[in-house]
C-alpha cells in the first residue's frame, strides 16, 4: 500500500507541475495575441485544467501498468 501512495503522490506532483507549465506557456503566448488580458487568462486557465486532467490520468495509467507488470506477473 505504501508504494501505491507514493506513486499517487508522484503522479499528483508531476501533474501539477505540468499544469503550471501549461498555464505559463499558454498565457505567455495568448498574451501577445489578445488585447484583453482577461481572455488570455481564461484561456490559459482552461489549458491548465485540461493539462492537469490529462497528465493525471495518463501518469496514473502508466504507473498502474508498471505496477501490474512488475509485481503481479506470473512466472
């Protein structure tokens, strides 16, 4: 159970990091294209939320596959 919690924490941390980076990149890019800063901020927040969801599930699935193959493989 300890390894599962550790992998969940790693997944959460990496997903948050990816989300922050997605926000920063998107906001910086849309800041140049939109005159209204609120629209750029809204678009960047939407991108950050989507990035968080995608990375959380993708990393979770990856770790689930790794755990399955490493610990539950029959010899």
